[in-house]
C-alpha cells in the first residue's frame, strides 16, 4: 500500500482527484493539506473537509496552509471553478473541523515520522511545499516521491506561457524545482488529453450519489462536453500516476521556473537536452487515455458502492 499526502486547492479537478484516491484500495491517504488557489483558502479548506465526509475518507487529517503566494498578488480561478470552487456540485456542509495547526508543519512532521514511506502529491500552487522545503530541506530526502500537477513544456492555460498552479506562485514553484529532488511534472501537455467526453460522462452517470452529487455537476460546469472533447480532469492525473506510473510516458529534463519575465512569469522552462546536467524532473509527455479512464472509473465505482 502506498501512503499518500495530498496538498491541494479544491477545486473541481482536485475533488475528482480525491475521489480517485478515496476509491483506490492500494492507497492510504495520510493527510490532506490545503492552499489558496482555485478559490480562497477558507473555501478550499471547507471543500476538503466536505469532500472528506462525502467520500467517507474516515479520519484523514485536513490542515489549512498558505492563503496566498510568497511574493505575488493573489491569482484565483473562480471564473473556471465557480464561487464555491466545486462548480455546480453542492455537498453537505462539513460537520468536523480542520486540524489545529498549519499545513507546512504537518507536511514536515509527517514526512519526518516516516522517511522514505510517503509520496507527496501537489495539485495546487506550490506555496506550502516551498515553505516546507525552506523550513526543513531534508523533506526532499524523506519523501518517497514528489508528484505534481502543473506546468507545461508547450503552452500555458492562464496565459500563453504559464499553467495556473505555476503562475499563482512562481517563486514557490522555483524553490520546489530547485530543491534537490526529482519532481514528477504532469503538465498540461498530458492532462489536456484526460477529457470528460460524452462517452466518459455516460460511464459516470450510473454511479449513484457520487455521480449525481459530485462527478456530473462538477465536471459539466467547467467545460462543454462533446463526443470528442470536454473538460480536463487535470489533478486526477497526479493520483493516477501514483497508482500506475506506466500510464504515462515520462522523460528526464531540466526544468526551471521563470520568475522575472514580463510576459512569462510562471513558465516552466523545460530542457530535454540535459547537456551533462543532472535532471531535476521527470516530465510527462504522453498519457494512455483509455487505460487512465478505466482506472479512474473503477475507483469511482468503489466510492459509489460505499456511498450507496
């Protein structure tokens, strides 16, 4: 069983990623930490708490972290994810509160307590991860693996150069990529192939409360679903990689994050020509989409059975 700590900003696709993790018996979610990103921190934390209860994740601890970027003005994506962050999905309000502490402390303490055992996955801006690295640089040795959804080696989404999670805190992203570990980067280049098409939506619809209350209203609220296209479930790719890396083709690369560009801040400058330098990243270049959806929908089926 793989132990997984998820740093996230729920967020429609974060919610779909948590549902994937919650339906995967080979994963043990050891914690969920939240960061301001798609919506403000209080809302991402509320969403994480609501998802913990709705998905019946048990006593998985939830800790709020950083409200904003290290140095930048706030960037949000409510125009994509809706004012609540979950699109048209409406979940029961949480009855339990978040942990009494800060996400950065929880990340450091959790990795320190089990060196080499826990995979860290980030699906939001990297502010919490950067602060954890600065507070305790040894976490790069303690983490079994570090996987993130973010970046791109071709084109951005929030602007032509940068993917949203990188743009929201370029300085934090730079710290994380330069921290001395190998970052597995699942960027837009692959996540934009993981689309909720009409065929995928029809496979979701029979999944009871999970589909009716979360999957369908969330997915259909942030993109038009057609036979050939639809909204991308970006963050679910990070959890899918942890479950089965063979779904992805990954190539070693040197990645640096642009922090000074007038038009390119947050750009993940990716060089696949190592030129004698050690790679600091494994960059995903392809996804086996049919196998991905088989994995995801099987996990969603387990959650649906649990919810009734």
